[in-house]
C-alpha cells in the first residue's frame, strides 16, 4: 500500500474516475418523529420481506424468524443462488412453502400484505431501495452506513419523514448493555466535561468471501444479474473479488473500513455526547490508499481530526496504535472506554455496574435488549426506534466528511445546520454522485 501525503493527486482522481458528480443542496434534517398507524396483519403479526442475502441478510433474517410477532413472508436477491438459499431457509424454519422469492425489490414492496422490510444490500443501492420502501409505506430495518453519500442519506431521511415510516439502523451496539452503560455514564456528567473522544475503527481489507486471487475481469456467472447489481454506480467489469461481501473495498460500490464501521463506534460516541442530531464544525483527514487502478481501492489506514461545538475534539482512526478499537470519552474528571471486547473506566466501580444506578441516572437513554425486537416493537407502537434514520445520518457524516477531506487534501469547515461544506466548491462536489442511466433517485 502507498502512503499518500497529497491524496488530491492520487486518490481523488481515482475516486472521481468511478463516478459522475453533482452538487448536493443544503438540508436541515434533525427531528426524530413518531409515525402513523400500524398497517397490521389480520393475525397481529408484522409481515416482513427481506432484501439481500449476503453477509448481514442471513443473520438479520434469523433474528426476525425467532421473534413471535414477526413473520417473514418474502425474500429478494439478484443472485439466484442466494435467493434460493433465502427462500429455503425461511420455508424450512416455518416448515411450509409460503415464502415467495423476488428478483425485483419493487415488485416485492408493492405487496400490500407486507408491513416492513429488512435491507442488507451494497451501499450503492441503499438510497434507491430505502426510498422505494418508504414510498410504499414499508417500515425499514436497514444496514449501516445509512448510504454511500451524504446527499443519499439526506434523501433517505426525507423519505422516512415524508411517509412517516419507522426506521431502525443496524447500529446494534446501542442494544448492548455495556455500550448503553458507557454512554449513560458520559451523558450524566460522571467524567466531567468531555474534552476529547477517541474512535478506533479497523484498518486494511478483509477477504470476507475468501475469493483468493480472483482479481481479474471475467464474465459474470449466470446466476448473478450483474447489470442490475451495479445499478446506479458506474459500470465496471465483473471481478469476483469485488462483488459479494467484498464490494465494500471498492469506492464504486462501498466505502471501506471507515464507512463500514462509522455507524458503530462513532454512533456510540455521538450517543454519549448527546450529539445524535449534531455534527462537527471542522474536519481534517489523512489516509493511505492502494495504488491507482487497484481492484480494492478503499483507504486502508486513516486518521481524522474533528472539532465539535463545546470545544470537544474527536479523533477517528484505523491502523494507528495510539487509538484503541472502540470508543473512549475523556473528560475533566475521568474517562470511559467501551468496545465489543470489553469495558474500562477511570473508576473501577463503573466496570462492576450492570447499569448506571437509578439515583445517578438524571438523563436516561432509550434502552433496548434486542435490536431486532426493538424494531418490531416500534413497528407496532409507532414510537421511534433506538437507532432511527436521522441518528444514522448524523453518525455517518464524520466518516463521509473525513473521506472527502482525504480526497481533496485539506481541512474542511462544515455547517451542520445547512449540512453544507463552507467555501469549498471542489469538496462540495463529493457530497453526492451522479446515477447511471436509467436509475435516478428522484
């Protein structure tokens, strides 16, 4: 991998080669409203359709299959083999043949008996599939990051709000006790005034699909509708090493480790700070990228420095030894660190707590013991989930802006109220991407 001291000369050209660009307009997306009445099934269960059967699709579906108030009735995928596996798995669970398979998500979402959908598709498809689901009045459980660009995220939030649907983002750490406890300790002022936050994310690339050396162009396999799989992104030759699961290592489709994980640990950082609907003021990113022309071209090592309101700074990093994986808040009277691997704090008793004691919880955070269950409960109650679309949007913005800063090679100023980059037309172009004909976001 090459270190790029001037990313503008290398990575921005490489990045721009994958897509047409247009300027994103200003937007203010802040409120998390409750939604309208439940479009309930006659038996009181939530009928669910699933879209995508790659990495997260099977796990998410398995969770929904085990929720008594949920009934999975349809599956959709562009790979015939994946679709067959999905339908077989669902029907075997219910011991019937009721689950119907679909090639086109629009046909599935047109079904009036489907209340909600689970979306686990590549990033280039997030906005189109999600906005169609909202238009059809389907509540959505969608994977992170919310979308491939900030403009696409804005479109999703607008659609969710316009059609009054329930949205749950797959930022499932919010439904784990250790993350909830850590965020409540910070929100309740137990570490004093927060000065700095460290967000450690993964680095490098991982061959999830175990493709080995399949890094040369070839004809797509007959079971995959590759033309539609590319969808609104720039058409590229089929290469096995950058499709199923490994699509996230190519900027034409995904966003690398940074955007793949920003909806986890940065989401938790914002939760603890009370910044679910807030954003940074200043962003400066530096990164290392593969050589131009690489099949996997996403950033492999990165460091982003951000300034937030209240004189709070944040470092988001992957591949730097001084930033530990997870989220660490540092305040004037202590610190807290949390990750999937553990919990540590400046006061040992905090680690022993199962939860923040009631008498100390002046600012209680929404609690969930099951991320998928929280979604189904919200579909029925019409109350906001623990990770609604507006929150997912703001959780991912630091990652998107950090990448843009790396690509243009300079510090950015961000207006969180208008959601626009201040005084930098070149950087502003990267807030969105053009769509390949005939796809359009509308």
